[in-house]
C-alpha cells in the first residue's frame, strides 16, 4: 500500500460548483456487508460496494480465512462465505479503523490465532477500546504498547456473552462486540452513552440474527447468519463534501444516499447554518444550494451523528458569518489524524482564524470574504484532504496544493474526477 504522499494542485475557477454527483457506496455498510457475507455459510451478493482501499483491505483480510470473493462483470461481488480455517497470514487492515475493530470481533469469535495490523496511521490509533471488552468475553488479546496499539494478536473462541457499557460512543466498538457475540455462549448486550449508527444491528437482523434493541442497549444472541443480498447505498459522509461546496457556492444534487439513523445529521447542521437543503427520503436524494451561512454551536450530543463530517463542516463554518464552537469532540483526536489539530491547521492555512480546544475548536467565520489559496498537509487523512479541496474550489481563488492526497483512495478513489466535473477546476496530481 502506498504511503499517501502525492500532491494535488487545484486551481479554482470563480464559478462555484454545479451538477449531480453519485458518490461511492457507503464505506461503513461496505465493511459490514463483506463481514456478514463472510460469516454466513452460502453465497451472498453485494452490489454498490465501495471500491475504496479501506473495504478492500477488509475483503483481503477475510480472504485469509478462506472466504472467496468473485467480481462479476456488472460490478457486483459474489461472496462464498464461511470461515474455513484460521487466517493463513497477518490481516492487514490498511488505514481502516472500522476494518480492524470489526474484524477483531470476528477473530475473537473464531477458534484460532489471528494477527491484525495496519498502516502507520492505524498503528497509532487506540485498540484497547476493543481489546478490553473482548478479554472480558474470554478472548486472549495482546497488543503492542501494553495492549493498546496494533499489531493485535487474538486467540479466539470459547467466548461468553457480557453486558458492556461503552465508556465512549463508538459504533465500531459496539459492532466489534456484537460480531463477537454471534459465537459466544449466551447473549451479549452493549449499552451506548449516545446512540450511534445502527448498521451492524440492522444488517445482522436482516441476516437472521436475533437482535433486541431497547433504548440505547443492543443485545445479540448467538447463532448462525444466513447469506443475504446487500445493496450498498451512496455514502452520506462523502456526499457531505459536495453538500458543503454547494452550501458555500453553487448547487448540487446527490442521489441514492443512505439517510438512515446517525448518518445524515450533517444536513441538519447545514440547515441550522442557513443552507438551502432539500431531502427526498424515499429515494435518498438530497439537493443543496448556497445561501448566506451563519455560525452554530455543536456540542457532544451532536458529535456521534457528524463524527466524520466535522472537517468539512468546519469549512462551511469558515465561510459563515459569526463564530462556530465545537465541543465534546475529543474523539476526533484519535481518527486517521488528530482531526482537531489537522482541521484547525487546514483552516489557518486558508487564512481562516480558528483555535483548538482540548475537546473541539472555535472557528471565526469570515462571511463572504474569500479564503487565501493554501498549502495544506492532509496529515495522511482522507477527510482533511477532501475538505481542503472543497475549500479550494468553493472559496479560495488561485492555486492551492494539498499534500498527502493519496489518502483519498482509502474512501473515495474517484473524488478528483467528480471535483473537476462539478467545479471545472484545473487539477494536477504529482505522484
Ligand atoms: O462504525 C463505523 O463504520 C464507523 C464509526 C465511527 O467511528 P467510531 O466508532 O470510532 O466513532 C466513524 O468515525 C467511522 O468512520 C466509521
Ligand atoms: C474515521 C474514519 O474511518 P475509520 O475509523 O474506519 O478509519 C473515517 O472514514 O473518517
């Protein structure tokens, strides 16, 4: 896997953005579709799968268990599921936090030895959040740095169900424990401090698992999964880049998005800022058009629903009138980069005044005033890179450069093509 060090130069026209973008298949749902299909005995079909490097790493990891994936000419993927043997090699999860944490649950449930690792960014992210509860279920889990960092070594099997209160809201940790719970003795209950995206419990239910949801408690009962056909809808967190570009300068249509629980809250934030947002729930279509924006307050209860969209929402805040204060967002510090630091550094590079706080940031919006063209370092983080590209085409005249552009391939390999299509920007990619 590359080290994500290419440089994108973007020279923005002054006409803003216009058009329709079909964003890639949802990354969260793609990881889960691959995992659930792999866990069921029989053949599942996945359509609309994200071709980003993150889900592709999950697919590669599952193939180490003997799961077969067959690409069809029409883009669908057939999955001949069933974990046939312990993984024959290290599971390289690449850049994907979702991949390594969900797969840890799978490995804990499988009676064999698994080693999970990832790239330099993933190896800095906390894994004790899954290691500790998996140990409580009876898995033997060891990891670097006193059990905190990947590589992780898991000796799975023989699990007992537990009731576990998550110390922090995390759909990844919830999902890890629910997946492990499929092969435990007795039920496993996960209690969340704030509700998070519900893909795992919804998709497990569709695959025949016994799932109970009561308030913020989700319980899974052990049992086999049935092969299922998964149609992956468009990724709302990728649509957020175009929604912010449109809110600042233009108009964009975004068809076929997942707008279910915990994923579309950025649209509510953009509305609160004053953007013109139209949603057609039945088709998952969203249309966003520019309007004068104003600063908003974002607090801890908002964060799980917009956790991945904050870097690009910060660009909207930078182009708004007034101050935006984001608090309760300390989880941003343990993503692909420290997104409090990298988002503030990106804003400052564009000439926008913004300061870090321990659990968030303060952004001094500059209303209609243009941003300065910038040299931005993505810090190896796809969302920082794409948010910077949005700032460049929506508000910064002249040429901006974004280093570490290669990280975008983890989630949105076709981003540059879509950027050129809707903005008419002149781009140059220096590998
Ligand atoms: O479950 C998921 O698919 C995800 C959960 C979130 O992470 P946390 O669970 O760490 O909050 C999110 O940031 C990530 O991009 C995808
Ligand atoms: C945090 C993200 O992903 P992950 O945790 O899967 O690396 C993301 O896509 O913004």
